[in-house]
């Protein structure tokens, strides 16, 4: 596995019965066919001996994970190593496999994947999934963490009530209970039923909608399956661009037609809110309205509401940095550190989160038997980490200059400020 660079990941998809390759995505230098065959062969051999092979570590520090879905498709993820322990790599890769499978169901439907009659046709059809799969693999869009947290990346608008009212009214007029407003790739408002979709469905729908952002068309009508709610019957996802960077979506049945919704409904509900939409766009990648004032020593934060399955994240670049203090991490590095600390806390302390990224069978087998966790007589609710680059508390990243003993105060004050100002 030394053929893969540190931090790079390659995804392999094969038929479970015969091991026929369906596609490979990821690292620029692909693994040779002989290695792909060996990875599939060792998994099949284990299955024949009654052993489920789910993860393995290579001598070069890489990690390989396997997962079979619907007894029809096997997904294999190979990581060249990089930051994080083998355990953290396994959690990330297992979540990747689960997301990729659900992405395939979202686009093609479960029946076509579970009952493969024509492998060559399936190979062609799977190409329509590559845009979302590459998003999940490349992980390059700063501030998009939903594929990892299984909570929707959100933007908190300065005037949420008017946008919420418009989304509700627009969805109802389009004979739907499922509608949302997406701004800069993040959800700014959505109907109640949209939030009630399974967490993975909302996250993957968001990824699909982000893939439309580069389209030159101002509207589209796209069939989608809901991996948990409707894996065999397609729904229609209607998209309408309101302003560059702001799009409204509805998930509906046979009616209304795309033309009717575009000509009769879009202007009626959204024309009066053009300035409100511009204010929402102005929030940008900070994702927080001007009413939220962050402490200057907070470099980055990830705020998750587990009840609504929403998350808000941002990097706060400080304009004043005292001379003599250690240099601050770059913006890109802050995002990376935030993700790494989330995985760190999830795999070592907040073990209830780990169950979100493994199969029910695997979760039952593990039973939270991690040796590290067995050292506690209680369930940890807070944690912190001090590194050479920063100090982290809970899900918050702060610079080295902040004394360790005030980490809890900083985290608590930031959380209070956010909730008070936004009601998140």
C-alpha cells in the first residue's frame, strides 16, 4: 500500500459474487489490478471460513476497510495513512463506505444495485454517481463536514423567519412537504419534514445539490431515491436558482411540472425576498450572522445540534496576533485540525457517536469494548487536547496562547453566545 501517498484514499467497487470491478475512484495513481484482486480475494477467503474481514493495517501505515452491501456490491477503501491513528482512519473509511453506498442508492435505487443483471450497463449507470463520490473522497470543500458528522452543514441567516416562511409556502404550493433553501452549499432554511429525513439522506441530498451549483442551468428536475425512506421508488428533486449561490429545492411527486413551478411559483414567493437573500449570501463561509461575536482567541468551531441533525462550522481568522506568540495555523490547516479533533473525540470519548458509522451487526459485536473507554467508570461528556499547533476543547479549536485551565470557560461562553444570538 506504499503506492498510495499519505493522506490519499482510493475507493474500489466490485460485484460481491464474482469480484468484477465496477469502478475505482480516488488517488491519482491507481492500485494495480493484481492488488485489487488480492484485496477482494482475501475478503472472499475469510467469508468462506466464516470470518468477516472489515479492517486491516498495512506494514507501511496504511489502512484497508471492506464492506458488503445487499450481498451484491463490495466496497473497499484503501488509505495511504497520514494523520490520525489506525482506529481513527478506520472510523473515517467505514463512514466513507456507508456514504458511498447510500449515494449509489440515492442516484440509482436499491433494486438496480441489488439485482445486477447486466454488469456493463451498471458500470455505465454508476458514472452518474461519480460527482458526489468524488466530493466524499476529495474532501476539499472547506467547512463541509456533514459526510463525517452525519449532520447537515448549515448557514444561520440574519433574518431566518422570513426565509423559513417562504420555504414553507413554496413547498406547499409545489404539492410537497419537503423543501429547503441552500446558500453557499449549506442549508439556510428547510421545512420540518425535510429535517425529519434520515440524517444520511439529508447529508447526501446536500452533496447532490452542491454538485448542481456548477451547472449553467437555472432549474432542473432530477429523480432521486431516499436510501432509507424510499430506496426503490424515485421522487423528483426540483431545483431553482434564485441568485448566484442561492437555490431553492423541493422533493415532490408527479406534480407540479418544472415549467409550472418555475413560471408561477418561484417569482411569487421569492421576488419579494431578493434583498433578504442578498443579506443571507453576505454571511458567506462564516455561516454566522453579524449578531454573533466570537472571542478573538477562538480559531475555529464546530457546533452540532444532535436533535435537529444540524451543524455550523467556521474558521475565525484573527487580524491581531501578538508578536512572540507561536504562529497561528493557516485557514486550511484549521479546518483539518477541526476534523481531526472531531474524529479524535468521537473515537476515544464520545463513543455513542461511533455507532453512526458502523453496521448494526458490527456495532453489536463491538459493544463499545474499546480498551481506552474501559478505563472510565462513567461516560465522558467533555474532553480537551493540547498539541504543538493548538489547544482543543470539546468540539472547539483555540490557539496555544489560551491557558489550558480556561478552555472550558472559552467553550462554554462561545456556546452560550451562539445559542443566545441565533437560537440554534
